[in-house]
C-alpha cells in the first residue's frame, strides 16, 4: 500500500526544477513532463519516480515475458524503458552494430517515491515510508535553489558516425531496396557522438527542454547512464479498455515570421510525400493494434494533422482500438513494438535493412520510456530528439533519422536530419 499526500503548489514550474535537482541523490530516476501541452490524453502534467524498491533488468531474451511476470506480480506503479533492440525478442533479428552506451535492453523499477502533478496540485505517494518522511522531503526540496547547477565546462566536439557522402550512398541503397519491392518505407538513422566528454545532465536537460517544450520530455537516470529527451511523440497509451497510438511522420522547419511559418505548416499538410509516409505507418499501426483489439474496434481518429512545436512542425495521426479485460497490458506492447514510425513497412524487412545499413546499435534511441499504473494502464513515448550519456565512459550520443520512400531525395532527407538535430547540437555545443 502507498501512503498518499496532497500538496498545493504556488509555483509548479519552480518546484519542478527543485524536485529534479533533489532527485539526483537516487540511482534510479524517471521524470516525465508534458510541458503543459493541451493534450487531453495526458493523465498527469508531470511525474517523478525515484528510488527503486524492486526492479527488473534483462537483455532481449524472453524480455516481454519477464516484464509481464514483473508487472502482474507487482500490481503497482512501475517505470522503465524498452530499447529498440527488444525487436530481437519478437522476431528472428540481430543487433550487431557499434554500441557506445551499453545499457541493459529492458529495465523497470517500482519506485519508493512517486510525485504526480496536475495543475497546481501535487499528489505524493510513498511506499515503505516512515513517519514524517514526506514532510521532511518537501522541506528539503523547497530549500533547493533551482538556479544552482554547475555548468558543463569542457567544449564538446560532435562527430558524425556516417558522413554526408556515405549517407547519400546508404540512402540510395535503401532506395534500391524500395525499387526492388523489398520494402515500401524505412526509417534510416545516423548517430552523432562525442567521446571523452562530460556534461551536467540536469543543466543540459533543462536547456533542451526550454528550447523545445515537447509534450513527452523525459529525464532518465539509471546508475551512470542518462537519457535527456525532448520527444514530441507518444508511442502508445492504454486507458481502461482503450488503446491509443500517435505516430509522427512528416517534419517541416519553423519560421520566426508568422506568415512564413503558417505557409510552412500548410505546405507540410499538403505534401504528398509526407502524407504518404504517414499513411503507410498508420496502416502498419492499425495492423499492430489489431493483434489485441476487439473485432472491428481499430479506428483512425485523426489522419495527418499538423501540430506545431517550438523547433518544428510535425504531422501526427491518432489510431485507437478497444481491448478486452483478458488482454494483458504487456501483450499490447509486445505486439506493437518497435513502433511503426521508427521502423517501416513491411516491418520485419525494414528492420533487417535498417540493421544492414545503419552503423550504430540504436539502444534507447527509438525505444521508449513510460510507466504502468496499478490498474494495468500505461503510457509510453518514443525516444527521439534525445541525448544519451554514459558518464562512466564519458560518451555522449544523439541520433536523428527520416523516413525513406520511393519519392525520397537523399539531400532533402539529410537536411531533415539536420533540422531534427538542431536542438541537441545547440545545447551541447553552447
């Protein structure tokens, strides 16, 4: 049983920054922030989970089965991540590319301390607490100056794992696969990285979040490894018997000139290449959801709608289904993972070609972070627009990608990657 305490907030934004600094004392931290986006699907404005009471960590072998057992046994709030390479648990696939981060492929923990934000109200739920522990923690949090973070001191030199000419060659190879009919679309990604570099993770996350303000911002700490994410994308959510997925396909830059900015958004909404990318992934997601859905319940609620974020315009579709009470929550994840927006169509062939042409093991990138509630509901994002940092070997990584279709121009795909990389590069280099 969890002890619950409701606490009013006079300034939620200041308290959130204090809370994240306070959380650094723990080895296991997950911070999820919607940045007050007007998304009716968000159950909470922000969530912090810290201090593992129990946990599960595994490679891809029987990973979903182990997660299912953990979730069903715990019947509590659990938070964690799924790396992209769990694909190898579902299909006969491999991940043999270079890995500079070296994370376990699945990790979830049951937090002792949980903070749930909604408007100006904070609900605190502690497990295994002692008398006055909540009051003592609140006192400590309120005494922290949210301005006090040590800046990252060394200049960070970003390198490319795939250089421009090689990128063009690889995109052309992918186009050859498309022309042969092996695939219709695939998400091709490249890594940017820095070696022998250190960062202040809280400062870097705050900067990334401030310039992006995404609806699925994530700060994750697992021992010496960190994820600092400005993700705009929901992978999948379960709310009672309803399941919702919201793939993003289609990107355009923003402009400071309002008229030009609106023109860019309108052009994206009408762009036939971008729409075809999105619709192909919608079909893939519909098929994925059908594995657990009640017959006839899979529905496209919103098709190719353009949403504007601080850095980019994005084309997003919303697909939903209904599931029966007999469907286990983890089964929904297993039958939809990895998410269609980060793979391609047909899904298995796309993942095989991705592995062949990419140079880096994706790991957390294009995986997911999220949580389960005690009732078996869940909400998971897509890890994109993210910096991943291993403090133990001073390695920093961020990856960007784009969807390759028959209509793709390698130069335009490369330029799209640069748009997506802008925020991470700006934060690290400045």
